């Protein structure tokens, strides 16, 4: 595979990963909006159902992101082999390799994902419980 093809495929995997993360973030903030605006209409069963569906979707997204990450790492390794074997590698390819995320940056990304996941579910349950307590107190 040529340098151009490898860079293009790497770019496509990064774009796909970004699209999946944007969709997941939209669903997460939709869950927060649901908790904020519709908590008085949710009973325990519906809240549990929404929580399970959101958790299952989040796990599915994590699997997709993991696969995309492994594939992208393979493309980066292939590009590094090309750089090591040749002096005539494109400057853009060298920039891609230099800007690849470190283990710490990956840990921050995963921690942020987990934080949004836990925060959205926690806010859902807190909103529903708080709303129902207010309704039963009056």
C-alpha cells in the first residue's frame, strides 16, 4: 500500500471515529435534556429502560471506538515503517506521526467518555427521584 493510501485510510478512520463520538455525545446530551424536561413523566420502569438502552449503546460505541483505534494505530505503525525505510516521506505524513495521541491523551479521552456516561445516567436518576419526591410531598 502506498503512503497516500495509508494516510487516506488513516484519515477515514479518524473521521469515522469523530462521527461516532459526535453521535454518542448527541445522544448523551439528549439523555440529559430528557432528564431535565421530562423527569415528571418518567417512572422507575421507563428510567431503568432508558438507562439500560443508553448503557448498551455506550458499550457498543466503545467497542466501535476501540476497533477504530486499533486500526488507526496499525496505519500509524505502517506510516512509521515507511518513514524509517525512506527519506522521501511527505511532510504531512511526518506531521501525522508527530501528532499521534500519547497514552496520557488517550487516557484523558477515555476518562472524559466515562465521565459523560456516568454524569448523564446520574443526572437522569437524580432528576427522576427528585421530581417524584416533590410530587409526593405535595
